[in-house]
């Protein structure tokens, strides 16, 4: 599988191989926005999409089955631009948001509690994107950060989920930890002990898609 990775993201290459072991061979191309930003801003997301054709070119000589765009926020904020930027890809391109929707479908989940590290306005856009896809968001919480996601501790993620109010988690079929750039493996393990419902992160969803649908 090919993976398009935001240039400052260090978690994709850490988590994908751990979750899939030897079932999948991952090949990466990095997307560097023209302004060389790392903070999650509109210019950063637009820049990632502008860099996508170059990333696809890097992967074009490899015998790939599929390519994943491993930036969830770009996936749901720039959906039309992503389609245009990947239209000439040699194989199917699946975004991280597409993978989340596929994972929820696999679990039969039609409602979610959503946790993100994003700025609050970006999280609000994702709530709308899930709603447009037929998924009810019972509650959402964000760390309201625009950078530094890889430095987050598992406790910050678990506390964010446990801090969801008004029974959001109890009313949800699943819990989604959106974003490929924060470290979710340990947090998911800890949350599974207490929540008693499916938990999905962006990177886990990509792995589920790659292993379930690979020929």
C-alpha cells in the first residue's frame, strides 16, 4: 500500500506497521506544503493538497494495490480538492476520513462520540462531515491545538474522551479518535478497558481498510 503522509507527521509510520505486522507492506511519500508550515491552518491543508500530485508521482513506479491519504483533517475539509488532486492516480486513493467511515460501517455504528486534537472550528467541520455521511455525533471534544500532536501523552487523550459530557459516549455506538498525527495505540488500549464499545482511530481505520479489503 502507498501512503501520502503530511511532512511533519511522525505517527503514521509508527502506528501502521505495528497494527498490521507483516500483513501489509507500506510505502510512504511525504507531502510538504509550499509554505513549509506544520500548524493546522487552512493554508497548511490547502498546501498538502497542492503537494499531493507530487506525492503520487513518487509512488507511481511502485506495484501498489491502493494509496491512502493519511491526513484526516485534509480529507474532510478539502473533499472536492482531494478528488481533483487524486483523479489521475494509478490506483484507488482512500482518505483517512473514508477509512473511518468504512470502519464504522464494519462495526455497524451509526452514531459516534468524537475526540480530536484539532482547533475547535476544525472539529466542528468534522462533525458536519460525519453528519453529511449519515453518522450522528452524540458529542465531541477537542484539545484545541494546531500543532504538536505527536507530543501528546496517552493520558491527555483518555482524559479528553472521559471528559465528554451529557452521556455522549453512552449514547454512541462507537468512539472515534480522529487525526493520524497523535499517538493513539496506548490510549485505545486503555479506553477499551472502560468504555465497552468499539474505538477507532484514524490510523487504525486505515489499517482495518488495508487488511480487510486487500486481495
